[in-house]
C-alpha cells in the first residue's frame, strides 16, 4: 500500500501521478457537464427554430398540430420526435444534424423558404426512413400500444391501432404529415419518369421491349392515324425497323364475346396490354383458346402486328416497375401504410384503386401505370411483374 501511495505521489517530471489523475478527473467532469449543457441547449425548441427557414416554415406548421397544443396540455417539442432518448442515439442524431447547419449556413441549399420547399420531399423522406429504421422509437417513447384504450378511440381508429399493435408497426408508416405539411409527393416519381423518358428517345437495339407509357399504334410505317394504343408496361416483340418506326407483335388474351378490342396480359384478368381497332384486328393470329373456370367465359390468345414509334421503350421492366413502385409509395404511403400489392387479386385492384381515386392526383396515364404495377404483383399473378 505504501509503494502504491509512493507511486501516486512520485513526481513525473513536473507533476505527480496523483495530480495528473486529479486533473484527468476534473477534465472529465468538466467535459461531462459541458456535454450535458450542450445537449440541453441544442435540444431546446428555441435552438431548433433559430434558423430562419425553420421558424418561418416547419415551426408554423408544428404550431397548428396536436403536438403543440391539445386538450391534455402535453407538448412535444422537436427533439421529442426527432432525437432518440438514449445516449448513443442522441449523439448520432446530433452528428447528423450538423449537416443541417452546414446546408443552412455554408451549403446554402435550405437557407431560403423557396430552397427549403424544393428540398422538402428529400428532407421528409430522410426523416421517415430514419424513423422507420429505428422502429419509430421516438414516437413510442410517448405512445405505447399497450397503454391505448381502444374504447375511447373511434371505431376506425380502434380497428387500425389493434391491427398495428399486432404487427408492432412503425408509427411513421401511417402518420406522415401529422406535425408538418406533406411535401409534394409527385415530385419524386415524376422526376424519375422524366429522366426515363429523356433517356428513351430512341429505340434500343433489342428484340423484346416494354412500354414506359402509353403509345399509339399505326397500321403502317407511314400512316399518321392511330388505330390502337399500347398501354404502360406492355411487352412487344420487334419484327422490323423503318426509320423511327418499329413494326411490333403484341400478344394478349381477349374474350370471344364482344368486340374483342381490348387485349389482356392474362386469361380472365383485366390486366390490359393494348386496345386495337378493326384495322389491327385484321392482322390477328389465333394462338389458342381457353375457358375461364371461374366465370365460364371463353378467351382467345391472339397476336396482332402494328407499327409504333421507337420512343419511350425499355429493354427491361425493372426501371418501369421502380418508377411505378416509387409512385405507389409516394401516392398511397403519404396517408397510410400501403398494403402489399399481393394483398389483392389483379381484378380486385381495379376497384381498390378506384375507391382511393378521390385522395390522389394522378394523370390517366400515371393511374394506368400504377394499376398495371399493382395487378402485375397481385396475389393471383404470382409476382409476374418482377420478371
């Protein structure tokens, strides 16, 4: 013990080991206090809204939300939602937040309200992804499934929360836009479509191609009057090329009864490939016949030939499905957790999407692309859309 005490008191050049230890303890305590003070200061509402864009945009939206003012008088501030309570999570979030300061004062990418609005979708998606990856733990630090009294909720809310609790769902899957305005969700997928369209101005040198959007069909390489229409994400086989025009073969199923002007990808399923008028029906080749066991309707598999321009064609379905999947995520997930496409049948998605049409703003072409994506990944198409 004496040797240990002597060692601690033995000078190390100018300072004893004991003095160095005490100095280390003092520095550690000072650092801890400073770190705690820094965390407290930078976790205050006043600090969060000190940036002009925060105060003039998201803060004003937050003040209109239930998290700012409510019947129970419980207020959740920025860090309650955006900063985990555990030490590691808190430090990690502070380091990530340093980028916000950089973008505000050095990068100048969000230092005006106009610039902030341009990046709102990108910033919102980063927050949603982070919350999802963390299991919405900041939300669940206040809201607990087991503490909910479903009898005090509306019937619709009680049903939704019971199902969510059973799956231990992330809160952010259904509650986007609860404290801030939703960004323009169309910006992302429409930008993706614009990029794909600009890259597909000429026909690829491939024998099998897929339509990015809707395309007119013509009876010859020189005709200008459309006699049919290819629908999004439809497969064509290239037979000949003449300048900017392609002669293509289109296969599909049609009912034997009726006009037979609509071709479907599957027998008995309204997954539309193309519409054809009489001029194209004259080129029709019968490939087979089959009766739908569910409806007892007879269907014919046929092939027609037509001409179309070479723009807006892809060599694979993948970029089209990536775009359509982004549209689905942006359009449907903005309000609630969008169901897996396999939740419905291909025909079931027709009424399912129509029921939600009042809640989204898509063009007819976008709607048809989205429907084709959902149908091609539905329960009874076996995820064919992946191929």
